[in-house]
């Protein structure tokens, strides 16, 4: 077991040296497709040898013919297996950030420029394989590669293997890609967290902030205003896009501060902050974030959530962690 | 793990190939051998449909010993063409009773090709050729079906393997013409 592991590592290093790193879309050309018989292929070869001996032993011409037909069929499937990968175009297609402990998703896009369909392509990281996909002639497919994560920070994906055993499973052709892709892992939101401390000036008199509660008037529309605040009735009457403005003195805008988050160590305090951010966004609230040396001004919405969680994930991490 | 419908479909392909490969031998095999193999085929398909449990190791060992004993009793040997063919057919039936993984299917298809070869050892006439060639094709199509790993993109198995066999034909012809024949048997 140790020997095969050692050999596998040597082969991987050799492939990495001879191919170099990959940037952007990669077309799988001959020089980077490897092919070897599977154990099934070896068994097929042994069967052919036995058939050959049998036919020769009985000096049976039709038996020899059958043996040679099957041997040629095996060679044809070898070529078909190789061609199933050749000229396939593989490109990067986005990542999905997880919380620590969940799986990071790296998307791969396959596109088939050939005139024949490609069947049963399997993409895999060193740890996990994605489900096989088939692509019609001229078609495209997206594959999700999942990488397990343990803690917040960057996970790196620097080796992808694309494999096919089509058509007969007698041969395995594969190509290796060395992208340099990373995906940010957010800190896992704490299971239980105390409610965030009240924002300063919570009971401050007459703090007229823009809020969502009481209708206060109309103003001109600017890109970025929430569509649900557009005054469609006014638009229907006057043809002018106006936005309803509301005033809400009720709720002050909280800025979550690392200094105010409780917890025994940095990681658990970041987890508490993550919990506050996730909850606030789920309730449609406006929120901001303050870390030492960084302040994200309050805003509502998904984009803000991503920005704040990313700031937490990257806080005081230096090196990307390997997956 | 494959879903039940898919497993049944693969099993049907393999069984069909096996029965076709067995057909040329039915004339000379003892009736109990043919009967046992066909019964095993039917039982296995029914078991897949109805969700019956497959026989365990003890029962399979008993069947294997019984089959070998039966061949010795009927043919007085397990080597030789007659005894060997009978044993091959029985072992195929036995393998069928434990077919779960794709690998088991492939073993059955290999046995099917062996039975095709054995058919030529019995008779090298045009009728045998006319029967064996489509059987080889059917077995190749079955192998294509059982070796599929994904669900996407259904292929026509006969068209796809037919195209590959046509490509294999010239090469096979070259091998056939130029392969040295060794005189005598060993």
C-alpha cells in the first residue's frame, strides 16, 4: 500500500512537472491524455490469450478469426476511450463559498467541440469524484467538484483529474489539470449566540434614519433602489420613476463589532459575528461590521452578507490552507 | 448503487447474451445442463423483479460442487470439449446467481464469448457462423450497456458496437492473414 502510494505520488509529481500550471480554459490535447488498461482490460487480454491457445490447439480457423476480431475490438475501444477525452475543453466556472465544515464547490465547465458525443466523463479532486456526465456533440455541461473544509480561510484546488472508462471499461484514459483555484470558507456561525449588543443611540431622540416603517414621501429613482419601493402607481400616472421613501425611527442600525462579540478565543468570537450577520440578513435588516483595521458601512442584503462574511473569513489568515 | 430498474435492464442484456451464446450448444449438451442454466436465468430475472434474496455462499458452494459432480457423472471428465463446455455453461449459471456489481456482468459476457469460441470448435459450417456473429455482436452491445457509468445520453448499443466492430474488422483480417500458425497441438 505504501509502495503504491509512493509511486502514485511520483507519477503525480512527474505529470505536474511536465505539464506545468494551467491558466484559463484548457483543451485536452494528445500530449496530456494518459491511457492504461484497467484490471478488466487485463482480464480481457488474458481471455484473448486463452482463446488464442484454444484455437491454435484445435487448429480452428473460425476460432482464430473470432479471437482476432475481439482483439481488434479491444484496440478500437482503446482508441475510442482516448478520443472520448481528446479536444474536450475544460474551463473554470465559479465557486460557491461554504461555511467551515461544509463542502466548498468548485464548478467546472466542459464543452464538447467535436461532432461525436462524449460519454461518462468523471471529474475528481484528489479526495472526491463528481458524478459522471455525458455531453452531446457541440454541447456543454457543468460539473460540481466538492472539497471538504474544516476551518475558515482559503481552500486551494490545484489538481483535477478528468477520467473516462467509456466505452467498455477495458481502458482508463485520464487528463490532469493543475489550476490554481481558491475558494473562501466562511467561519461557521455559532450554534448559540447571545443577541447582538444594542447599537449606540438606540433610544436617541429624533434620529431620522431611512427605514422601512412610515411613508415619508417620494423621490427620484436611482439605480440600486429596491424595486419594491418603486411607486408603480405614480409611474402609471406620470411616466416618471419615483421611489417611495420611508422613515423608521424605530430601529437603529447595528454595527457588529469584534470587540463586542463574546467568546473565549478569536475563532469563537468570529463564529458569533457570523451568526449575527446571517440572522440579520435573514430578517432583512441593515447591518455593518467592524473589525480592527476594517469597517464595513451598514447596508442590507445578500451582497452585504457576502462582504461581511468574507471579511470574517479572511481576518488574520495568511497562507491559503490546502484542501 | 444502481436503482432497481437500471439493474434489471443490465441483467436482461447479460442474460440475453448468455442464452444466445448457449443456444448453439443446446443440441449436444445434456438436457439437465441446459435446463439448469435456463432455469438459473429465469430465476435470476424474477429475483431481481420481485426483490428475492440471492443464494448465500454455502448454497452456491453446494451448487458448484453438485454441478462439477454432475458433469463428471455425465461426461466422465471435466476437461475435454464436451465436459469443458458443460462446466463453462454451469459456471456461468452459478455466476449469474451472484451477479450484483458491473464486474460480475463482465465476467458473464466473457464466458459468453468463450461459449462462442466453443461453438466453432464443434462446427465450422456457415450456419454456425451465421448464428455466432450476431451473438458476438449482442454480447458486445451488452458489455457496452453494463459498462456505462452515467445515466445521461442514451446510446443505441447495437449501432455503437456495430460501428466499432466494423472498424475492428480490417485489423482482424490483417491479423488473421498474417498470424503464424503453429502446426500440431499442445
